[in-house]
C-alpha cells in the first residue's frame, strides 16, 4: 500500500513540476525518459540550456528533505542516462545542467545546478 501511495505521490509531483517549469518559461522535451541505463524524470530546455531534472515529492519532511534522496549514486546514474541521451540525439557542445525539484505538499523548491 505504501509503495502505491509513493508512486501516486511521485506522479503528482512530476505533474506539478512540469506545470511549474512551463510557467517559468521552460520547454518540457521529455517526461520519464528511459534508456537502458535508467530514467530521468524531466528533460527540459530554457533558452539554450538543456536541463535534466530529478523530481522528488514528499508529503512530509519527517524523513528529511526530498533532495537528500538524490545521493552520489543516484547522481551518477542520472549523469550516465543523460550522456546516453545526448549521444543518441547527436547533441554536442550544448550548455547543460542537472537540477532537482522538490515538491513538498504543493510547495515547489527548484534547486538549479544541484549536482
């Protein structure tokens, strides 16, 4: 039951993050992008910068801030998935960054250049 709740909370968080990004002039290119190395929640673009975004949603801060779940292992995995995305889409020499968006009970905290 808890796993199902977390999945619903995560999907809701991703929807809220996409709305936030659109309001802030980002163009959402991909949602839940997957390749053989893993998944990236959102790939977006603002001006000329390609942004790979991990979304973490929580209904409470009892277990710490959502961004704390994006540890070094998770960061490395996201970077590897992004590298394959760039390779497969023939994207070179483009500014990019890795962000985390925390969604905590409808509040959004966008951490640019999180890692």
